C-alpha cells in the first residue's frame, strides 16, 4: 500500500465548509480543488490502493502538489 506523509499546518481556523485539510485555508467556491483519502492521519493513501478505505477530504492545489499530485483525485461535484 502506497502512502504519502501530509505535512499539515493547522494554525488557521476554516470559516466555511469548503476548506483544505492540509493548511485549513478556505477554498473559494469557484476554485479548483483535489481530494485525498486519509486512513491514519496524516497519511494519505494512493487512489489506486485506497479503494473505499479511509475518509475523503478536500485539499487545495498548492497542498496537492506538496503531497504529490499522484496521491490526489480531481474534486467531483457534491
């Protein structure tokens, strides 16, 4: 099982329901975001290995690049 360490920074408090799990900054409604599956926080599972394991969270594009874009998936409309 492939995993990536998410170097998270939790100094901010999100003000909306659409926020990045890594940096806790709010993600604007029109902005692109990615999703990650986290099983044992802060380990991100690779999408091919995750299946339905773990919980899905949003990440902003900058944080997705830091984690590794291959460990993220495009956001689907909720």
